[in-house]
């Protein structure tokens, strides 16, 4: 009597080495984390905050299992500078323990054989835990896959509907290009991607070439506003001299001057009499 019910391995499966499964030093939690990490594509960028979304265990439980994998050489984390000169952590996962510091000459990899391949990822979309029932054609599949494998997060129904809407409105190529633009700016949020798509829709951008041209125009405009000279237009009337006007004393002013003169004469007369 069979105690294991298996399915045909034609999709949604990954073949891995059994070393970690038989490693008695590891907890079941650590073994599960290790298998899940090995199910990712070879160029996957591991982020702890994202990995914790795939199970109901809390962050502390996940970190505890990951610490076991690091302790016994299944996971290595190295701090390095990226292309932008910023520091980041690079996480590398090994099927068999890698003790010491791995390098290009000593990558800590077993020699794979045809009987025991190191990794077989038969279906990128299925292996990335995308619900294949939601993907109706190859175009959508590419957009969904790009969203997941580049670290934007879990593909929820809400995000899936958003991506579908933009594919229908602006095309798959531009949707993927907007996600690439977000990656270049180190912003892994769908809201950023959607803002870019909305701007392209308003500008009637329909191709990647038009999107790049719009980007160059925006950059040139910012540069001009920052370093360019601002010339103010002065109206012609500013340079015209106003017509001269002769100031004539009014009758009121003449009366005041006569009164002051009379008062001065009176005071002088009193001063002489006092002497």
C-alpha cells in the first residue's frame, strides 16, 4: 500500500539536493525555509521582509530559522556596494553547506550530474508561486513574473487586477518598462509604477522609445531650470521718461509765506525795543 501520493512532474515543481532535509542539526522550520529559498530563480534577490509574507510565521520565527541556515553554511550574507555606490546585503543560498568564505575559485558548489541535477526550475511562473489560473495569456504571464522575481512583493489579487488593467490600457511592454524604471530609482512599490504609467497615458506615450524620449525631455527641462539664465522681459514704457511738470506755488502757500515774514518782522521789532 502506497503511503505517498505523487503527481506527474510536468509543472510547478523543483528538484533539489536532499542534504538539508537529512541534516539533523536543522529544525523543520529551517529546512522549510531552505527549500523555499531554493525554489526561487537563480538570480532572485532575497529580502527578509518579503520572504516572511509567504507564511503565517512571524518575523522572529523566520529569523530564527534563517540563523540556523547561516550557522551551518546553507546561507551566506555579504555586505557590498551596488552599482550606485550604496551598501547592501547580498544573500546567497547553497544546496549543500558552504563553510568558509566562498569565492569565484571556490564557490562551494557540488559537481552536478545528470542523475542529480543541482536545480531544475521547470516553470518560472509556477515556481514563483503565481496562481497560473489567473494568467490567461503569455503577455500577462511575463508582466506578472517580472513583478514577482524583481522584489516588488507578493502578487495579491488587487495588484493582479491593477496589472491586468494597465496591460489592456497601455500594453505589456510599457508596464514592464515602468517597473524597470522603478528598479532604476530603487523604488520597489506598485504606486510608483502606476504613477509612471498614468503620466505616460496622459502624454500619449505608446512605445518604449517614446517613453525614453519623454524622460530625456524632462531631464533637459530640469537642467535648464536649474542652470539656465532667466531673462525678464521689461516693457517699453519703463524706459520712457515721464513728461516734466512745472511746479507752481499755490495761493495757499503764498499766504503762509507772507504770514511768516510778517511774524518775523514783528519779533525783530520787539527784540530791538527790549534793548
